């Protein structure tokens, strides 16, 4: 046994009676205040408004049916499903402080179908997914700011790319670079080396990357030729992009040619880093179709986040634990498209292990039709409350925060507030083929 988590009940009415005698089982009455602190509710509503302006009903249906079997049904909420969601919201509200921000977030739950559609559209731009490798702890600690900047600049799927750029530019060592982790001072019109606020640097640098990706015509996080063009443009200046496009796109040869041309024009001994693309991409790894098997429940909408690795669980546990050698700091991905409804970050032992704190640093994603996925014990988060995420999008890194005795990903699925049925949790029902058949496991 690697962890003991409280059962997350999103509705008093739907507590998991099979496990009601387990001492770690608790209801939302002990957790409602945390789950109701939707600090990003305004952003959530704005995201919906943007989605509603750009997605017609016909296009939405097409995106849903193209995405995966069963997704169309998932985003076409029936009257019964809406009633259940409304009941859940009422139960949450009954246990939470009545504030304008919390009510705004609760109301946004009714707007989920279009949010899911927007996330699905993002997931299929270019296909596949990306993750980071060999990031420093300093860069990992910046992931919430990186994710927020990518969201604000319309490139949420490129958060790993921005993290890789920061790793190359500064290693995330804030104090060593005066806060300018993306080395943006010169681009801001300031002398090189001028101190710049961390968030200002990340926002400005991410904006440049977003512009470069658009100019390069990048189709998604696996489009390495166009990403390479955008990256070299970040180092040389975006004038390189149009110049290179006229010559067939990025190549090491024309990067060398451009560098020599600019050095000669300025009377310098050199210009930029002709190996910049290689230097950044050593921290960036792509995977086309990298998510694992579709779930055996919920019309296959959920994908196994760590293919090649097994899980275990135990009686009364509300999810599955995925652990493997050297898993600490490994990336974790969203099992399906949805909206981040709650995040818990900055966990320390002083917070204790009761209620929501048992999950440690954690992310809860709403998928529609009453489904929520939870990711616990993370070492760092890559998303913020209110964000829409795509299936396979990076949401955080494996850790051992909260009530945990070793590094692992705690993954739970909840449906209308229940963690499972018939004594089995929904996550183990979703992927029985990946059960680790050991004496402590409770395989199907």
C-alpha cells in the first residue's frame, strides 16, 4: 500500500455506501469549502463565452464525433444528466460559502459541453502529445505560470515547449537572471541583463513563441519542422522565419547562413545560436498517440495516462495507484478533455492529511455527464483552476505529497459523486488489463 486517500464524494446523496464503514471515507461536508474555492471562475465563464462565439452547433458535433467513440454522446447532455449535475451543484453550494465568485463557477458547470468541445478541438490540432524530459526542479516549479501564459496566448498544448525554452535560456534559475527566465529584456527594448519580473518574462516570451508558431504554420505539438522554425526564430528574431520560409523552411544549413549574414551586417563575430533548436528539443519529447487504452467504462472516453505501467489498489480505496521505478517527476496527463474545476497546490506536511489535504498537490477535472477525474500526490502542477484541457495534455508531475508513502500517481474517477460501484472503484473498472497482480492488489 502506497497511499491512503479519503473518498471524494461530490454529493452527499451519492456517497459510496459499499465502503461507508471505512474510517477514511468522508463526504463533501468535510471538503466542500476547498472544492468551492473556484478562484478562476471568471476565467472559466470567459472561456465559455469565447468558445460559444467560435463554435457553431454543426462544427461542435463534427469535432465531437471525430474525436473518439462515444464523445458525441458525452457532450450532448440529456435532461437526466443535467438534472444530476444541477443536484450535485446544489449539494456543493449547500456546504460552501455563498459568494459571487463561487456561484459564478457553479453556474459555469452548466456550460461544460461547449468547453469540452473547445478542448477536443485543441487536442486534435496536429495530433499526438508532448512532454518534457530532464527539466530542472526550478523549471518544474514554474509550470503553473507557464501553463497560465500558454492559456492566455491561445497555445495551451505548447506548455512543454515553453518549459523547454526556459530550460535552455535559464534553467529556471530566477535569481541568476534577475527574474528574466526567458531572456526577454532585449526584446522588450531594455538593455541585455535588465532585471524583469518572472511572470512578465514568461508572459512576454510565451507571446513571442505563440506568434512564431502561427507565422511558421505549426499544426500542433508534434509538428517538429514548423516548431523548429519557430524556435530558431525565437533565438534569431522572427525576421528569420519569413526569410527561411522563402527557402523551404528551417534547416541547420540556412540557420548557419542567416547567422553569418547577420553577423556580417552588424560587424559582429557571431550571431545567435545555430544549434538552438537542438538545445531546446533535448528537453522536449513528442508522442503520437501516446495515451494508452480506452476505458472499459463511460463509452471509452478515458485514456490510460501511463501506458506500459501497471496499477494497484486495495479495498476501500477510491482510485488506483500507478508507480514505477524513478517515477518521481515524471509527467502526468489528462485522461480526457474537460475543465479544471479545482487544484490544490503548495502542499506541506503542516497542512495535515485530513479531507482534501490527503490528496496533496492535486488536480480535479470535470468531463461532463457527471464525470470527474482526480490526480493526487503530484510534485508540481502544470494547470490552473478554470483551464480547459485536452486529452493527453500535461497536468502535473508525479510526486509524493499528501497522505502518501512513496512516489506514485493516484488516479480516481468519480461519477455523480460516487468513486465506484459494487465495491470496485471506477478507475480499476476502466483499465482492468493493467492491474498489478500482487498480494496487496484487488484485481477484478
